[in-house]
């Protein structure tokens, strides 16, 4: 099929209708053109006096950028070497959806039946008088507007499908408890083919331990609308593997009926990374603290209790700078702000005093890093207790100072 410019190639607001009139009676085709353009100002007619000539016009108009493409064909039936039905069939090979009106004076039920089988859009018997041209103009306008609407709908659907199929998230629509649409990513996450998913109940995919909770969310959505729009649940794959997923769900209308539109993000890798991270730090002597951008503590590893005396979770929700000695606070704040806008950035080591649960101060050596672009989703401070080392260094410095003082007094004696 030849590539052709279509309705969408016109400029915005251009509602002109280009009609190709095909009739071997030159006088009649001129008359038809005159009446059509008078009755309907949007119509701009072009003429051809044979089927082959009409096909040539279609090809030219379909490829030229300077002239609008043909929006509708109006053809006679009895035209010698290529009659209207043969012309219709040739047009359909090129343009399956182009509106085609057979406007003939030699009508019969047999011709009408053949025309319908060949894909005619409309069939109109030629009569006497001007009113027939008003009827013809109306038929042309209706056919073109319907074709444009159908084309716009298809293009919108194609764009939507392109976006949906290219999504990294699974996207689905269900009504009742049956899937009406699933994208390719849904198949990848679940391990099922589309046809298999369409035969399954929606909640069959949910892990048995989460199924009743998720089913209850669905009931609340349809009954009183109080269901959460986002939630987590496990999905059971065809091969038995369990995936940890994040759901985002809303109510929509699909093909005229209420439906549920959902997207699913497979968070299994992130969850496993967090679990490995937690397993690594749970038994570490180092303290791992996760902060948000305001400095609020969102996670504190168990070693905080062993080192600083604070019970598990006691510091979560507090601002970390409240616990840093006032003489060290400004430097700590400046170091922290230096990593806020730079994912992956790691600070130099710094030593500061942090308040113990008993009110005393412990010296910590700390390094900060921006992990907002990872599954951690925050700013990680790794610190260790260096109180003994700092105090020993200070004691050593004091002894050196005392010895120097004594040496100075001895020299003076």
C-alpha cells in the first residue's frame, strides 16, 4: 500500500475537504463540482474523467506536500475501460479507509451489493434536480468527519499503546476480577503470556498471604472509595518465584463501564538490596545513620545503642544536629549541605562530638555520602567511636606540653 499523507497532515484548524470527482462525462463532473462547492464551502473538488486518471490524482495528492490529500472519492459507475467497481477495488488496494461514495445513474441492487462487498462507504443514485447535490454534499461531509474521527482515535490509541508497551512498569486494566488489558511488562513480571492472564482471576497473582488484604482494598475501592491508591504486595510468578511489588491504582471508565487501572513496579531488587544493607550493618560496630535532606534521622543502626546508649529507634524522627556538640555543629552542617545536591558524593572524614544517652560526649569519626539515587533514598552517615583514641592523643599532647615546659624551666636555671 502506497504511503499517503492523511488528515493529520493538515494544519491545525484546517477543516477543508478535498473531494476527487471521477466521471467520464466532463459536463456532468463540472456541474457536480460547481454544486458541491456551492452547497458546502469546505469542499474543494478536483476532477478526473476515468478510473486510471483518478488513481493518478490520488497518488499525486498523497505524496505532494504543497497540495492537500484527497479526503473523499465520488465516482460514477459506468466509465468505460474501468467501471466504478473496478475503480473502487483499485482505490481500496491503496487506501483501505478512504471514504468512497458511488454516485451513479445506473444503479441496481446487484451493483449496490457488489459495491458494499468491495468496501464502498456510501451509495447514492443520481436523480434530477439540485437537491441531490445537497444530499451528496451531506453524505461526503459525514463520511469524511467519521473517517477523521476514526483516524484520530486510532492515532491516539497507537500513541497510548506505544507509551504503555514501552513502560518499565506493568500496566493493567481489570473489570470485575478479570483482566481486560495487560502490557508486555505485566507478562515479564508475572511470567505469564497475555492469553493466560486474560483467563486468570486478578487476585490469583497475589501471594496467598497478601491476597485477602489486597482483595479487601479492591472491595473498598468499589464500595465507598476509601481504598488507598498506593500499596505494596507480593506477586506470585508462574515459576513460583515471589516478586515484591509497588501498586498504584485508580478507578477509570473502560469501554463505557467502570474499571480499575493499575501500574505495578517490581521493587524486588531494591528490597533485596535494602535487606543486604541492613544485614551488613546490623552487626557492625560502626554506626550507620540515614538522614533526609533536612537532617532528620530516618534510620539508625543497632550499634547506636551499643556505642551511644540510645535504645533502638529512639533517635528516629529527631534532627541529627541537635545531638552534635555546639562547637562542632557548624562544620558538620556545612559538610552535610555539601552533599545534598550531588548524588554519589562522599565527604572527607571529620571528627565531632555526639551526645551519649547519659549526657556525656563521645568522639565520632564520620563520613557522609549522598545515596538518594539508590534504594536507600537518603544521606548515609557512617561513624565510629574514636573517643579513646582522641583522649589518648590529647593526653599525649598534654604530656608533651608539660615536658616542654619543664625543659624550658630547666634551661632557665
